[in-house]
């Protein structure tokens, strides 16, 4: 009932309905042959929820969940690797000048390289599954490390001076000043990293995998199964959205103290 009274919920519903209306109108009423090739939303939903799908993929087919499982495994492994390495590196870059000078040039050089550019090199160096995970990891790693670094640099220097005056050790500064102060930016980086992991995952799976949603999309393209392409895209979007929403929820719980201190709650 609280959700039904939430204005944001109804705005989201209106936005989704508007998107479906635009999609339907583009396919049915725009006099362009390229738009006619697209399936309308009714056809896609009929295929998606069909116990006997025309092209073999729906919520009632085991293969569909097999692809989801493979993609979820790769995205989550990439994400947790990126968090395990990116957050400590970002903290060190913001805290230590030598680490920042050493790592910032390297990150600045590698970050602009698109995920697809890494795929051939990853295939040559790493065995099958690891190649796709590596490509996803890189994109998520850059987002995590750089947002963590920005979070540390945004901490008011007065906190560090106050900690020094109170005789705080480096360990105390790390756990009582740096990590709490950088936490909002860290969770922003985690949300971006999760989205980036799903984004790069699709690109990697299209080229270097035999299972997963990216592979399903590319295979459906080769077989001209357009409704299945849209189903794969929509599934990727839903998985990415709910993954980021979960991170936002966890971040909100962990940073409730910050909201209370700023007078937002309580």
C-alpha cells in the first residue's frame, strides 16, 4: 500500500508505459521498412511468456535460465574481484601520494580502452571462461577504483588534522576517517561497477562465450530471431537494474548514520 501511494512508483510506471507506447507506435505506424522488422511489444511479451515459444526461449524453458545463470556467475565474479582490488587501490591512491603518482597514469592510460578492444587479447592469454570474466572485471575495476579515490580526496582535511591532534594511529585514521568518509562515493562506484560489469559482459559473451545472455543475443541475431534478441536485452536490463538496486539498498543501510547526522532521518 505504501508503494501505491508513492509518487515515484507511478512516475516509473508512466515512463515504462510511455516507452512501450513509443515502441509500439514506431513498429506499427512509422512508414520505414527498418522499423517494420522490429517485433512490437505484444509479440515479444507473447513469446517471452509462451509455454511453447516459437523460437525456443521463454520463462518456461530451462535453457533460458541456463543462460541467465552463466551470465550472473560471470558478472558477480567480475564485480567481487573488482571490489576486492579496486576499493583498496582507490583508498591507497587517495591516501598515499606515491601510490597515486604510480597508479593514476596507468589507470588514465587503460581506462579509455573500450571493453571490446580487450576481448582478442583476453582470448589469446586466458582460457575460455576467464577471458570473459577478465573483460568484465576491467571495466568494473576502473569504476570502483576511481570513485573510491574521489571519495577519499573529498574528505575534509580538518578530519585528518583532528585525528592527528587526538593521537590517532594510521589504522585509526583508516577505519574511523577514511573508510566512513569515502563510503558514499564507494557505493556510487559499486553501482556503476555493477552496471559496467553487465554492459561489458554482453560484449564479451557475444565474441568469447558459448553460453550466456550475450551469446543468446548474438546467436538469435545470426538466426534472425528478433523477439529472442529483445528478450535477451530486456533480461540483461532487469538483472542489471535489480543488482544496482540491491547495492543501493545495502548502501542506504550502511550509511544510515550519515543521513541521521545530516538531519535527513531521525
